């Protein structure tokens, strides 16, 4: 008697992997690094420049990225913008390749869909050297010196004289 094999589709535990995927994608956004992803249980790889992670109106986490190369199920040749649902990403690899914000290609920080559940977004101010001028001005007051070098009248603690030295 032969045992019948059930042909059930193997389910991946992607729900448990979402925190790791989210952490890698957030790092990629912060460092402006490209990522290679496997999407929707496909064996093909896509390379994207992740710009923002937000909560969609359906409650799902979505990463919006500029796909520069790799597979496209629609057959459309890259490059193009595309949202990817985090729960459908099965693998992420952080690449050494960096990218610049794709403003000319249509990225804008002010889109309404980002306002309700923003998780991570590219911050162009970091490229200029840290904080924007307004934040630096707010942190320093007029009366307080920026650097704490000893003032000329402050000679600091005096060392006691050596009694054995003449």
C-alpha cells in the first residue's frame, strides 16, 4: 500500500523574520546602501535603493524603493519606483554599494502616505555634516562658549613644589 503524499505548499515563517528584515532595511536607509531582496517567494533577486519604510493604510509595513536592476514580474525593465510589502520579502542582503536620494526621479519627503506611520526615511541633512544649522543654533546659547578651552586667567590646578628639588 502506497502512502499518498500531500502536496501542501510549504509556508515560510516570514512573520518571525520581519523584525530582522525591518532592521536591515532601516540600516540600509540610514546608511544609503543598496539591498538585494528576494520578493514573493521568487528565486530571482532584485536590487533596490530603499528610501522610506511606512505603514500602509491597510496596516502593513511597506518599503518604497527605487529598483535599479534585477527581476520584475511585470517584465518592466528597471529602473523604476516600487513599493514592497515587508511580509513578502523573504531575504535581504545589505550591499556595499551606496546611492544618492532620487529626488529627480520623484522622491519627496512630504508625501501624504508617509505621514501616518513613518518608520524610517532617508535624511539628506546627514550628508552635510550632521545637524542642520537650525538645530545647531538651538543647542548652543549666546552666553555659553561652544568649546570649553581654559581661559587665560584660569591656569588650572597647581602642582605642589618638590621639596627635594632646588
